[in-house]
C-alpha cells in the first residue's frame, strides 16, 4: 500500500523527535554523572586572609558610610530605585558557617525552627507529612514535565535541618567551613543576639554588596567571581565556577571592601520585613521581628523578610538574582537548603 506524503512526513518527524528525546535523556544522564564526580573532588574549605591579632572585630569588615541607590530594574519588586543614606557599620566577611552556628547551639542549647513541629494553626492546609519538622531541599531533577513547576526540584523533607542539609542520611561532618543553611529569620536573629549583633538591613546589605559605591554596578551579567548555576537550570550544572552545589565560604575573590560571597552561594536574610516594592521602605528594629500588625498586606499569616544576593541555584535562564539590587521574599517559618545569613554590628570604625 502506498503511503501518502503526509504519513511519511509524520513518521519522519516522530522518528526525529524520538531521537532527540533519547539524546536529551543521554545528555541529562551524562550531566548527572559528571556532577556526581565533580562533587567528590570539590574542596571542603578555602583559605581566608589571616585576621590581625589586634583587629577590633575579628572576622568582620568595616563598611564606610555613604548614600546608596537602593534597588534595580530587572524585576518589579526591585523598583523604584531609591537614594538611601547608610551609616558606617561592621559586617561579617563571610556567611555564618556551620562551625560558628554549632558553637552557638552548643552554648545556648538552641533548637532551630526546622527542628520543631510545624505550627498547624498557621498552616492548616498542610498534609500530615509536611507538618513534621523539616525543611525545603533542592533536588536536581533528571527530567521536567509540564510548565516546569518548582515543585519538581523543591521538596519538603522531614528531618532536614542545619545539621542534615539534605535530610536524614546527610550531615555537615567535614563541612564546618560551609555556610549554615536551613535556618529561618528567628534562628538568625537568635544567633545575632548571642553575638551581640543584629542582622543587616536591606540597605546595609546592598550597600556592602556594592562595595560601598553609590553608582549602579554593571552586574546584570552572570558574575564570574561567585557561586552560581552554569548550564540549563535545573537539570544540568556544568560547574564552570568549580562547584555543583553550595561552596565553602571564601572560595571566590572578595569585593572592594573585603566581603566574600555577597553574591551567589547562599541567599542571605536581612532584618527588613518584605514589601512588594521599594515604594515604602521598612527597616525593622535591629533585634526584634515585626509584630503581626506590621506585616504587609498579602505577606501571609507568618510574615516574610527580605533575602538578598541569590544563591548557587541562580542561572541566566532562571532567577537572575545574582545582583546586589535583587531581592526576594522569604517566609519567616520556612527553612530552605540554599538560605543562610551574616551579622552586622554598629560600632566605631577602624
């Protein structure tokens, strides 16, 4: 029987599609294997500059005063750009590490939010499995379906916390120099109070990330000196920057004032309640979370705070928040495997 031209063309296209699907599957498998090999070879610590014995605040960097052009124009929540004065302050030169947070927990017997049962009154809609203590963990998928919902690479994992970043069976053993993650605003504020410090405000954080320079930096391109995602997010990371996932602190060059990893690696909490734009600036008191009455409309029953800097998951095809002016909302009671923090101190300069 003679086949029509339409039938032949359809079969050719179907055959080509099958070949492409097979090639994509092979590429994804190869990428996953490459990432696994790369992870086994990555360093567990990077050398940091030696701190002078007479340093006034060891491990912190002085950020001089100035006026900041706060914000950016890539995403709606970054605008409008506002001129904001910033007084001089001290800021941790790196993200708080697992070793540093462990010292706090040992001294205070503190229990993080991710280690406690979920507040069911605040989240009555959650299924039983998501009411258990845990955190949201990134898991790179081997394939995507539909419109690429984030639920395909983010999973709530019972038992995930700062000691077990990926859930039960994972640990921070040998990873003391990595940023502590799976922490919330409450956890970060508790650590900061223990140190006699605060979390930075959004303006302080952004001013520091810009190297204490007012002009907008040409930072819309993916940075070379930062731990971000190279390749097609979320299925393939070529790790051209040296890391597939989270990196130890201080593995990339510092910025103009000597701060490491302000962009990429782990998102960082600030003390500011989240608002959907810079039309209204909200700088919380240094030591206390906002009362429920101060939460912006639509922020949710548990409130949200501003996080800055992007993480190792930001890529040109997804997120693009590897910029000083980028910002995002973070639920106050949700611990995530790519979120950490650093502390600030208002004290006389050097």
